[in-house]
C-alpha cells in the first residue's frame, strides 16, 4: 500500500498541473514591473518592497555590482572574455533566489558585453569595438552561451534581455530619430555587416538556443532602444520566444537631467527640440510616437503580448513629471503591452526615484553616502509615484 501511495504521489507531482509553467507563459497577459539598476546586489527586503507595489517582474542588471574577478561583473574583463567569474555567478544566483522568493519574475539584462563596455564604466567613451567586425561578435556569443547554460532552469527567470540599449548606429551617418525612409536607406548600407543589429541578434539567439531552447529573449532596437528605431528592421526574427522592447524618455531634452540645469527648462506639454525640429509634445504626440513600434509589430505579425516598454521615466524634480508619466502610462495600458518603470529605489542616483517626491534629499544623506554608509531615504507613496503605483496595484488584483 505504501508503494502504491508513493507511485500515485509521484504521478500527481509530475502532472502538468504541478509542473513549473514555462517562462513564456508569464508573458501571456500584460505584466507591470520596475527596473533595478543598483550598485549593490539587492537583497530580499528590496524585492519584497517592489513586490508590495504590485509589480510582477523586475528588469535586473548586475553590471554595476562589484566583481570578484576583475573590472566587469560576470565577465571579469570585457576586453578579454575567458569565461564567467564563479563568485560573481554565485552572487547573481543568490539575488535571483531572493527575487523568486519575493514572488517576482526576473528579466536579466547586461549593460555591457565582451568588447562592448557600458559607457559609464568606460571613462564616458562609447565603446564601438563590437560593431567593427564579425570576429568581435564571437566573445558576446560565448558569454551568452555560458550564462544561459549556467542559469538554465532557474525558476525566477522569465527572459534574457540580450543587451541594454544597443547603438550600432552611433558614429555613422544615421541621425537619431531620423525618418523611417532614412533609417531604411542607412540599413541597406550596413546589412550583412557587423553593424547589422538584426543579424547580430540572430547569431546571439542561436548561441543561447544551443543550451536553452525555450527561454524568452528580449531584444532592444538600436539608437538606445528608441521607439522609432524598429523602423528599419525588415522583419521579425525567426524564433517563437522573442519579445521586442523599446524605451521611452522622449522628448529627452525635457525629461532628462540636463534639462534641470537650463536657465529656462523645457516644459510639458510644450514645444521641445526633437529630431531637428521643435514639435509640441503633449498626450497626443506621446501616443503617436509610441504607436510606431506597435505599427511595426502589426505589420510584421508580432502579437501585442510580445511587445514591451522596458524603461520609461522622467526626472522626479521636473515640475511636469507626473503629467508626463500619466500620459505615457495611459498609452501603455491602452496598448496592453508589458512595461517596467525606471527605476525602483536606485542606490546610486535619486533622479527617477518617484517615492522621494519632488524635493531634494537632505545634504546629510549625501554626506552619509560619501562616508560609505547606506542611509535610509525618506520614501513614501508620493503623488509623483501615484500614476505608476495605481497601475501596479490595479494590475495585481
């Protein structure tokens, strides 16, 4: 009788109802989350706090964390990749475990790849080596093959975002936010070469698929994941588990930190410099701009549940930030796309930490940071955070 009970129990536990759902199942309905770009590895309390907002996923980068094996976390040295750093991988697994225990799903995103070091860790210089030859793509493929093999089966992971905000167009004749015709004309000149981003992704996807056939892979378009930069992609890529992610900070001249130092900062709604002109940005313009990747998806047969706005935000002390967030979120919710706000409780920068409201942090806070301490910031459910928090909580009901 005991053996019979053990057999029955084993069959029940192996049944589909008790098996772990495949990662792709998570993306079957709109998911709302936040970005974690912290300098120190987040702990369980951090993920519990994010989950308490109603967020279901976190877009997590480990690249700012200190490495036990060199200059670049996980890679050791992005100039000469020779394999994953074991101690760094253990740290990452611990963080993934904490996120999973808190009930959050994770999209892992590197800021750097071998031969493509993130600008802020590269002396402020844009690293162009990856885009200069096909041979320079091989270390990135090896990195992702190694990482996918090492993390395969982790229950907290639901996607790999293969690189954050690529810009193979940088330094070429193609201007940011050029019109679609100009983008397609430029792409014709680089197609088949090392700056061909869809081709680069195709090879990177193949490297991951050698060791993991099912993990969803999230792809940012060029020009730093601009919502209009999918215009030159001739087709969706050939893989059933892909997600396409754009970022939304436009008009950047108004939403970003440099605007705060202008004698007369740009406002919203208002005319703001963009793509060589001075268009009026308002709710309608935001909607038109964000419609571009959706039109691309519709044209190429990409379902709406495969579309993501992986980052969006504005400087919290900008007087129009809440209005802007409302307008962006209204479009994302109506479009039923996945989204993640930037950023949740970033420890090295407070510019888009909406729980801090619109006032500056006290000088004593920054004195404590400079002294190597981790002070407690005065966070709360502020009116500025309300547009995001309301959607997070509504989506979790």
